[in-house]
């Protein structure tokens, strides 16, 4: 399997990173090298192996249903590039 | 109308069948969010119910709310579904302005609840089973406001991270009516067990509607999805519109494009959503910030044992134990508040009388005032007392209706109204006899008519005169009996 | 007299207890050292006023008899830890100006115990790298230079942490380790660095790279310092669902020096054919030291070792691609305008992320995308199970495992820049333990032919940091590593 320029463009769009047309080729090359290298995993038969879910041998803890957070709009908004009337503001989205 | 019959839609080239599957997003009635301690209360100032976790600040981590797990299990039990004691949270990755993490924590391959079934009831007493594919836990997104500024969208994260149950049906529904019945049933169930308030206006319950059409008996057609519909009526309208649209395209020789469409309730039509046009690739993978969700079957058993009576069980009980007709029972169990109200009224009283008073008189009065049963001016105890006054002959059924009118306006006890307005039924035969004697004396013509047998209905005229003289308070039974005696 | 900045943490604490000097004096000496060492480029944010305030508070607590176990010790904080009111960047352009309203659990623990913050130190952008060359704030230089005087990288991703400690611009530093990011720079800079068991230190408030692998830990000048600082950093945190609720032992008390009868495993798979002879020789030397101290040496096998790196380079980028989705120009950091929401995202992320981060996000996005998930991500998670089982099996017959930390001494700037895979190979000995979640420590054990530090790595059983530290203490004593970089950055050759 090989990653071509179109695939890089598609992934870059999925990842929302602008990749200039002239860089697609070299990134495709990088990705192909890395993918060819990780491809050695296919040597290992893993048919009967469970995928790792967590190295932690513990149960997911569940917290109580208590409101103990929120009410900190200033802290939430203070680093935002643009805010309006207590909202985050972004370029208009068309539905 | 019920399943199987007359659900087909006539097209220009023959009949079509519409196939509907529904994904209901039901907000869990918890105090705090699924993975953070911020409040879930509706209607707060923007971004005031947002924790650093909900705003996806760097380094923030999710910790699950036990109440949300519990309510998902309870809902699964109420849907008669398989509960999975081991489930996994996955990340669903996509970019959107109101999705601060860039992913939604959801459950993809291993949901907390598996397959189940619910029964839909129709007005004619028929029923239909609809399969539940799964129920999983997930985070809600924030809210985008597109109409506040000419060039900007505003983002409020108060909803961000609120716990949702996504309940996915099998594509078992064949008409807008069935889809409506399904939504009502889900709403009734979650409201019975209190896992969701079912409030569609506030967005606590929304539906994604999948619609396709096909020739009867053929393979499933390509489906379109209408997202985030927040009323049962709109869902039904969207289905009607969308089915017709698809049939028109197919009959013109076109093909249906699988897509997400927006239902515009103002125009009553569906249209392509520009923001959802591209094909999605959500890149689901297990959330490494969380471990698999595991719990004991004993907890599930405990929750099952504590579950309140479910609407189907209650309906069956009302029919079997109280001999109520299916129609009455169906209406009385449709909302937990109605059922509770009814059961207080009916306790120790005639079930059918109680049902009539609730379904006919109370509902009419509440409708007229635009009120719901929870803010009824007449308490169930008061309505019961009114029925008791009829039963013990204190007032007649006729007078009871007048008393009820007053109760609706004043919220006073019926006994007080009867007392104050002197509406107590006259059962003293001496008093009634006096009135009858007077009327007989004053109306010799009618007495002759009666005696001659030429007009047997004239007895009714005498009853009316006595009731008039007594201002309606004379006991009708006593009046009849005494009249017959006196007139011979 | 020894300079205050030359004291280890343990000695500095003794001096403070003994009233030989105050924390304010100690901190002033470090503030001066930080200011004098800017050519190393370790610090991206200096907080001298805060440091002196905290030092004064530590002195007061010591006078009041309420001093915590790290009271008055000046530290450098890797800029991946969120620090309240102090710029936090992950050494990325995309977090421009980000000042958290919260403090990470681990740094909170350190401040609770009286430690003093000198500032924030550089790292490879979002902890992705092994040379600290991918920082938006420029490469960090290793205080150690090769015999020929040429500069060397400090390793990464905790390169700023290691450089600051090696240059005596902090008593110690926090690091984070995802695939070797504490151990490899410790090895490159002649320091001790421990990656605790996954779940031992809270990740809350530490900017995520790969959540299933990231683990905070200290970089220090001695094993004892590491024991003291880990004791402060570690602990259960209800805010981190992967944090483990188990008591924190007294790690310093574990340094008994007695390893008689302890079984030390030597994994044959780590004996790479192309490993430099001096690395293998040092490893053999380490075996001899431990044998001499009474340990039993056992040959073990970790059969899936060779698959660890490719596994890691699927799992880590996959998680990173998702973890870094939140940097979108909406809530904090850089925003580059665009004519639509999507173009604002794409512009912001293109300008905000450097090449290596972009590469890993793209790889991660690809391996998770429809049609490739099973072949890559699922496969890698299965390999991860096998790699973890290797360790479990090995620990049935040994208590700790001894290996080299890195396949080479510190390399020169730009040396691995053209080939990502050759850069990734730096982590060949550290990544398996990360994938298995087991603890690992790097101890300086010798010098390369070029005069650069070389480290040995000890790996332990989950939550058995005590044994790891005890054996590390024995190695430290045997190696008696006393070499110091010459002070080229201050011009002071004393």
C-alpha cells in the first residue's frame, strides 16, 4: 500500500492542516517510509491476541453526581482569541 | 391504523413503502455532566456551566459520572434490552466549532446496552413491536448560534459534555404515524423511570430520522438522515416530506444520494446541509483517557428490582384489574404524571368513573387553560372527593359538573363549594312531595294528559319542573319514584 | 567552598535544615545561574519573582517547623505542565500566549511540599522528538560537548529539563516520558531520570501527547534526589481516571544499597548487532557491578522487542492526532484567520504546528482512518498486548531488567533531521517499557570515547519503583559518575 498525493491531501483535510500543494509529494514520501517501516508488524500472527485496552489493571472509577465545577466563565474565555458577549466567536458557519 | 395495512404511499408508478429508523438522543437527568462536575441546568448564561474539561483545556481529563451510567442501565432495562457489564468509550473525531475537544466521547463497538424491543400502541388498540439496536452513552456538543452576528458564529459550551443516551432503533417503522408512536413511547418510558425529562422543546430529547423508500418487498433503498429534530410533529412532517421527495426523484428516474438533510420546520421541507456535505471519517478508537466501563451484574439486578412499574405493565394492570378499556388505559399511562394522578383518584373508587372524570372533564378543563396535569388547579384528592359526593348522593352528577367548574377556578374543596352554594341534593321526601303537590295542583292539563296515557313523555316534563323548583338539587331517583306514586 | 548550585537535592535539603543557607539564598544563586545560562536555551519562561516568593515561603515554613519534604528546592518545570498564571506552551507556536487558569496535579504536589519554581523549560514540540530540536523556541543545547568541542543535543523530549539540571540551572526538573522522553535526555546529559509506572503520577494538567503512554517523572542529579522528588510528584488523583489508588511508599527509604539475591534480567533482544561497542561494553560493566553487589544475573527474552518501535509509532501518533485536535484557534492560543471556520482551522494548525508534529498528526490520522484501522491501529494494540506479556513473563523469573538507555551518546544538531526513522531509533531501548507501562530509570554510568555521558537503564515490575531505585542506587555508587560538563556557557572554567 502506498500513500499518494491525493491521500495526503485527504488526510490533511481530515486533520484540518493546510498543506501546500508543493509539499504533498515530500510528505507522501515521509509517510510511505514510515508506513513501510511499521509494516513489519504484519510478520506477527496476532489472530488470537486481544488488543491492549489499558496497561492499567484497574476498574474505571465512577464519581458521584455532584455539581462542583463551572461558574468560571472568565477562566474559560480568558485565553480565547475572540469572544463576544460571553461567547467564543468563530467565523460564521453556514448550515 | 396499524402496521401492515395501508402504510403504502401511492406514487404515479405504483405503491412505495417508506422505511424509517430513529436515533433518539435523550439527555440524562443528572445534576452534573457525563465527564465533568459542571451543572446541566437548562437556560443559564452562556459559558457559565462549563468546566475546564468541557472547554477542552490542555491537560484536562474526563472522569465518569456514576449516575449517568446508572440511568443508562435503567433505561436499557426499561427497553427490555441486553445490559453489557463491559463496555468501551471511544473517541469520535471530527472538527466543529461547538465540539471543543475535536472529538466526542461516545461508545462505538461496545455499547453499554445492546438489543431490546418496545411495543407501540395505536389508537385502534393495535400494537407493533420495534427493535432497539443499541443504547450508548455519549457527550453532547455545545451550541452554535449563527444568527447573532453578520460574520461570526457564537459558541456556548453550557451543553458541552452533558450526558446523552443515544437510543438507536432498527429500521422497523413504516409510516410517520409509527415513527410518532415510537418517539412517544420512548419519551413515556424515559419519563416513567426518570432517566430523561423528555422535554423536546428544551432539547432534552432530539431525534435523528433516517428515511428511505422502496417498492414493497424489495431491498432497502438509500437513506437520508434528518438530524436534531426537536418535536414529534416535526419528525412526522419531515418523514412525510422526505418520503414524497424521494419517491418523486425515483419516479423521475433519478437516484437518492445518501446525505444528511436539515428539516426546516418553517418551510416544512428538508434540504441538504452544507456543513455536513463531505463524507465523514470519524476515526473511532478507544479513548485512552478512560478505562473500559465495567460493573457487576448484581448492580444491574438491583437496579432492575428497583425499577418503577413501566407503562406497558401499568396499562395491562389497569385493563386486567380495573377493567378499563384499552383506549382509556392507554391514555392514562401515556404520561407518568397522568398515571399517578389517576391512581390517586381511582383509589377506592369506581375505576371507570374515575377514568371518565380524568380523561373527559379534567383534560378538557386543563386544555382550555393551557395547563398540564402537574399544575392542575384540582388536586387528585379533590377530584376523588367530588366523585365521593356523587357516590354518596350528596350531589347529583349534573351538579357535580357545576361544582367541578368552580373547583377549576378556585381550587376549593368540593364539599366547601357544595356547602357554600347550598348545592346539597334534596333527599328529604317530604320537601320533594311538597313541590310535587304544588306542581300537580298548578298543572291540571298535564296531569290529565298523563292519566289519559296520550303522552307518556309528560312524566319527563314533571321531572323537569321539580328539578327547576328545587334548583336541580332534588334527588332525581326520589323525584321519579314520588311522581309515579302521586300521578298514579 | 562548593557553589550552592552544585549541591544535589539531598545535600541542599540538608544544608537548609542545617541553616547553612536559606532557600532565598539558594534560589538567588539559581536565578543567577539561569540568567547566566541563556545560551543553552533551556528556559522558555523564567519566573524569578515567583521563585523568590516561594523560596521565602519555604524559609518561613522551615522556621515554623512545617516544611514539606522539598521545601525550598528550586526546580525547572517542563513546559508541558500547566502552571497557573504562567505561560504554558508545549514549545508550540499554536499555544501562543496560553496562560492556564489551573495548576497540574503533579506541580501542585511539588508546591504543596515546598518546592520552588524557577521557570518553564523547553521541550520538543508537544513532546514529539528525541533531540529538543523541534521546539518552536529553538533548539536546546546540551551542556555537555564532545571532546572536539562540537555541540550536542540534550535529547528529548525533556531536553530543556535535562539541560537545565545538567548545567546546574535547577536542582532538578520535571519531565514527561511517552517513549523515553525522560530516560533518553537523562542519559544524554549525565543525569538520573525515572519514568514511573503508568498511573503512578497524575496526568491531570499535563498537556497530552499520547494519553496511554504519557507519564510524568523527575530528572535529577542523583538516585536519592529522584527518590525524594518522585515521592512528592506521585500519588492518586481522582481527576485522572488512569491514576492508580495505591499508597506512595517512602522511596528514599528503599535505597538500602542491599541487592543481594536480587534477580537481574538481561534481555538478549537488546543486544543489537549494530550497537556501538562502547554501549555494549558499558552494559557488560553494569552486569559486573550488579553481580559484584550480590545480584543474580539471569538471561531473559523479551521476544517482541523489535516490534516495539513500529508499534509505538502507530499508537502514539494515533492518540496524538486526536489529542491535538483541540488546538483549533477557538479557545486559546494562535488563531490564523480564514474565510470560513474550516479555513481558519486549517490555517491556524498549519502555522501553529511544526513539521514533526504535523507529520505525526498525519500519520495518526491515516492509521485511524476508515479502511486502515484494523491493519494499523488494531494490529499495533495487539502487538502491545504481546509486548506487555513479554515483560510479565520475564518478571516471573527476575526482579529488574538491565539494558542500555540509548543506542548512542548525544548526537550533534541536525544529525538525524533528514530521516525521521533514524531519529525514532533513539528510543529503541526505552519504548518497550512505555508500551508495557512498567517503570524505568536511567542512571549515568560512564563516558563515551567522545567524553559524553552514557546511561544504563533499569526496568521494574509495575509499581515496584522501590526496587528499581534500590538497584539504581547500587549502580550509581559502583559507577561513581562524577564527571561534569565544562562551563562553556558561562565562560567560567572554574
